[in-house]
């Protein structure tokens, strides 16, 4: 089947690559998440996408925000968020950062060492402390979280430093596609919770972090299955449910709200490999960093081709002279066999961890512009 006529022949093909961010779609994702997790506190993990239009829209809904830096806290406050709804979930920060966040009204901090408890006690008197637990398998090695056996000692250090140990926090990693992936971490948190209570503390908050998946090329169970499994894990572990169970979703709220429009930069055939399709935007200039190792398999389509156009395998790469600038996937991408230089390509679900992770000027390429729609 020959390809359908395209508007302006190759006209749109050379339109600069850009991302379209649909704030209404993100709002809809928030509604779906808040509905599935009714009764849970929802705090948006700002690191996923701190675009002011998103933050304003979420702040207007009255949700909380999990921030990783003072700069993110400022973005939330500028967007109309109440400082009382902010948690500083990143336990890696300087004493100055703690003091500045405290100054702005942030009153809950995650921490995972006794050193951090002392520093918080010194410059954030009376602040709430969420003891961050390590999980197995650890998504970032031993960078984050204390071992369950250390937790009561660290919590005691926090209490001695004058902090209010409000509860426990964990994060099992991003784009988790198995609803039971929280089971072990929640069970471990429940055991630590009980130990805290036995040492005379009164934990109230169980913060389950992020990890809910957005739609990528692979099948993913519906959000409701995650909510059911997570509720069941909490019910199994805790005789008395925590006064507050929080989730800090990032990706699931914003990934599907953005599409990357780009063009085929070049097509190359190697004798020992299927064809390579190099896109005008990739890992670095579009920030598709989660595509490097296949952690996130971005859906890719060629919008100007008919659905019955013959397709064949394609390896996808970005335009830079860097071996990591490829979109890896478990199964090969299938794209029109007739795809050629200048044809338009859409990369979907690019709203999370892209605009902020794009490289500035790598290979002379600027990060892509973002146009807000919706
Ligand atoms: C502590 C914490 N909470 C929440 C998130 C958000 O994760 P996701 O975007 O997978 O929902 C992250 C991501 O790194 C995180 O580190």
C-alpha cells in the first residue's frame, strides 16, 4: 500500500523537534490516580516534570508535592502550593539546603542516617522526620535508605535531635510493572513500624514513594490493580493501619501527557544488523534517558503512514555521536519499511524525566522546546 498523501509533501518534515505537553491529560491522570488510591495522600514527585503549568494545575487540586531540592520547593511555592503540603524526600542535601527549605516552611524531611538526623535537628528544629528504609532489590544500590535493623537507632537519634519521627518512607524504583512489587518493602516497613512503637515512638505516616508505571510499549496492568495490591500489602502488614498512607507518584501522572514530535534524521543499513533509524531527537537532546537501558520503552509511531503500511524491524537511535544515544527495547521496534529521512515520527509518553534530564549543548544540540497544550 502506498503511503497516503502528506500535507505539504515533505513540508512538516523539517519542523523543528519539539514536545507537546497536555496539562489536561496530566490532570486526568491525577484524577485517575487519586481515585484508584482514594484515602491515600498523594504528593507529586516534582522531579518527574517541574513544568510550572503542571505544578499550578496540581497545586490548584490541593495535592502535596515531594521535592528533591530547594529549587523544586520554590517552584511549587511559586505555583501556589502550600509549604505545609511539601515533603523534602531527597535525603541527600547540604545543611544549607535544609535550613533554606525550613525557612520556606517545609516541615517534613526524609532521612536515612544518624548524621542527617543531627544536621536536621540543628537547623530544622522540631521538623517531622520520615525514616527512609532501604528496599530489596535496591534501585540505586546503597545510595538511599537505612537497613531495617538500623531504623530504630536512627529514629532514636532523630528524636534526641528534637525531631518528630512521623513515620517511614520507602521507594521501590520507577516504572514498576508488577502490582506485587511493593509487597516485600511494605512488609519490612510494617516490622520496623512495630519496633518503633515498642521503643515508645508514635509513627503515623507510611510514605510509599513512587514507582507506578506509565504506559510504554509493554503491557501494564491497570492502575486499579496496583491500588488493590498495595492496599492488600498494607492490610497484611499493619494490624492497625497507619493514620496516613502516602504515595509520591511522578511518572504515572505526567509521562503520558507529553508527545515528542521529531523527524527521521537518517536511515542506515549495516550488513550485520537490521536497519537503524536515527531520529532528530533522542536520549540527550530530548532527555529520553530512560530509553538508554530500556527502563522505559517509549512507544514510537510514524503518523504519516497508514496503519496497513508494511513494517519491519528498526533499531532506534538519537542524532548524537554517542553510543548511549539509543532507545533500547526488549522487542525490536516495528516501523514502516518505507520510512526515510525527513519523515515525521512521534515518540509517546515522554512527559517524565525528559525535559529536565536533557543535555545542554551535547553535540551542539539544544534541549527541545516544550509547547503547552490543553
Ligand atoms: C523518593 C521518591 N519518590 C517518588 C519518586 C517518583 O517515582 P516515579 O516517577 O516512578 O513515580 C521517586 C523517583 O525517583 C523518588 O525517588
